[in-house]
C-alpha cells in the first residue's frame, strides 16, 4: 500500500489518445491501449489535480514514414529534434488525436498540454517540446505552482512517452508513482528495462490504483 495525500498529488494521463489504440489501427496501435481508461480514472481519485498530454501532430512532417518499411529508420537531414520515422498519428483534427473514450472531456482536466506540434520536432516526453529538454510545455511549472509533490503516471506507450515523461518529472524533483495498470506498451523486454530505469531513479511502481491509499 502506498499512502497518497490527495491535496498535494496529481494524476497524469500521458498521450491517452485513440491514435495509440486499436481504435485507430493505421496509426500506432498499442495492444490493449484502449483498456487503460478504468485505471487512469481510478488513479485520478487520489489526486487533486489531473493533467493530460496529447500528441498534436501536423499531417505533413519529415518524420512521417511514407511506407511501413520506413518506420523506425532514421530521419535524414539536419533535424536535431527528430530521430526516427513513425506512421502518421494523432494528427490534429482527426479521430486519432482524441482522448480514449471513457476519459473526461478535455475541459474537465486541470491542464492539457500539446506536443509534437512543430513538424520539425517529435518529442516523446510531455514536459518539453524538444529532445534536449529545454523548451517547456508548461506542465512542470503548472504542477509546481499547484504545490504538487507526487505525480501518479499512466498512459501510452509505456516504454516511449510514459517512460520519458516520468523521467522528466523525476528530474524536475517530483515523486513519481508509475501505475503499470494504467499503461500499455509494445515490447515486453524494452518495457521491463524502462520500468527498471525509472525504479532506479526513484519512481514507485504499482500494478494498479488498488495499491494506493488515501493518507
Ligand atoms: C509515442 C512513438 C511515437 C508514444 C509517440 O506516445 O509513446 N511512441 N510517438
């Protein structure tokens, strides 16, 4: 059991968007990605503040793969904020950009931050717009202004955006509770490594919100 003081806690829904679920099979579907809703809502009960991040991509960008064979190949050219190619996903104005059904309306979050808006930047973590972690999305400042200490984190995908976001939060001085029940990822071995890395940085890892207890 992990005691959580609701008054100083936040819940963070990282990229819990349809484009990362089987609801949008042509984007970046994470198996079971659409089944995290119950756990995200359950963890939010323990938090005074609930925030979300969304990939808000344009429909044309140098990182968009033009064929399945291009996926995960390096982006050519001088783009310091791009690494590899991905299928188009979570494009603004499309279904993939929407939050997964069953989550609150965007208006009901305390803050929703968009990332990946600039076609020449494809960040993973939700706290910065760039890969060097220098252009804040504002979420760290928002959480600090609200007196938040622990952040309960879930979302998609575990070994990419969730891992990076949790790392950024730890580095910013927050306590992080990683709720694996509220996450889904792609590769079991990579997920295990990512989770181990977060544990080593000080994250508390839980299997579900049932392990939380109001302080
Ligand atoms: C993600 C790969 C590419 C994620 C985003 O949200 O985890 N993964 N873009």
